[in-house]
C-alpha cells in the first residue's frame, strides 16, 4: 500500500508541475481510439515512463501517456493507452491512473474499449454503452488494504454506469443519426481470446460482449465515487459464432472503420451529456 501511495503522490506532483489545468473529466482510450487525444487543444503530454514506479503499457499501438488539455470546451485528462491486467500487473496497479485522476480533480469518467460480440444481434462495428458488467477476470482491484481516503471497504457497484449518461447520450446520438446499443460487458483476464465454450457461457450468463479491460477501472471509479460512461466498440464476433479464427488485426481494422462514429459519440458526450 505504501508503494502505491508513493506512486500516486509522485505522479500527481509531476503532473501538477507540468500544467496548471484542473481536469474535470477523465478519458481512458481503448484500442484504436488513442488518436482521439490528438483533438485536445494545447495538450500537455506526460509519458508513463516519466512517472516513478508507474506501470508502463506494452501493447503495440498504445502511446503510453497522459494528455491534459481542453477538448470540446471541457478540461480533460486522457489516458492514451491503458494498462492491462494481462500485461502482468496486478489490478491494483493498473487502476492507479483512476486514483491519480481523482486527486487531480476529475468528477466524471469515460471508459472505452474494443471488444468481442456475444450478442449475435450486435454486428462488428456496433457501438455499445455499458449498462453493467461481469467480472470474470479472477481478480479485483480492491483486494488488499483499502484506500480509505477514496472510499469504503465494501463499495456498492450496482450503479457503476450512470443511467442518466446513457439515456442522454443515446438521445443526443440518435438525433445525429448514430445508433447506440446498450449491453453487459464481461471481462476475461486474457491475453488469449475466449474459447467457443467460454463465449457460450458468457451468453448464458447474460453478457453481450467480452473483453480484457475496463472492469477494474470501473470498479475503482465506483470506489472513488466517480460516475462512469462506458462505451465499447464491438470489433468482431466472439469465438465460435463464425467459423473463423480471431486475430488482433481484425480488432484494429474494425476499430479504424468505425472511428469516425466513435469520435462523434465522444464529442457528443463531452458537449451535450457530461
């Protein structure tokens, strides 16, 4: 716990020395969406490697830095490349960014990801707002000593994804001709993709999509009292739905194909919902 508190304190000090801005909204940008940070005006970028003890993203295509500035008239701090559980870090470590953002002043969080579709009505390219999640990762970011200053030992996670955000975004996006689904996201640890049997299990348990991220950050947001808007880009059908192998290139290609719609949704969230 002492180690984590030192990492948080050092990161907050370094970031505050780098900018006088006080972000109100946090953005964690998933696979294929890192370029969204390029829209931030007069950005201040702080590479993760410059923060002592901070976990470093090892996934190709993830810039691995915080970007702070104004976006659509709102002061934001974006994670351009998240840290994943499958990279070998604990879930307590990969969620340190949320606790850092809290101390920098954020009041709202947007979590995004690329994921596999379990609901066969959600074709690749579908954008899905998270209304709930299933933590099947085998761990939890709140294990161990509690961060007392952030929240209670046993936080409520029944309303992690704020209903008002979902309703507002769905209406605002629809007015612009953008269709959004809502569904349940199920997290597996990764890094291998799910088996056909696991996808069938996920469907039986009520999941609409499966992935390897987002849930730990959402849990820590709930612990910190930060309401969440979660948005997934369904990039492929889960294993076994189609008779073909899965690969990361397909994820990247589909994310790139729907990037404009995803960007429009995030813009709408910042200007009309949050």
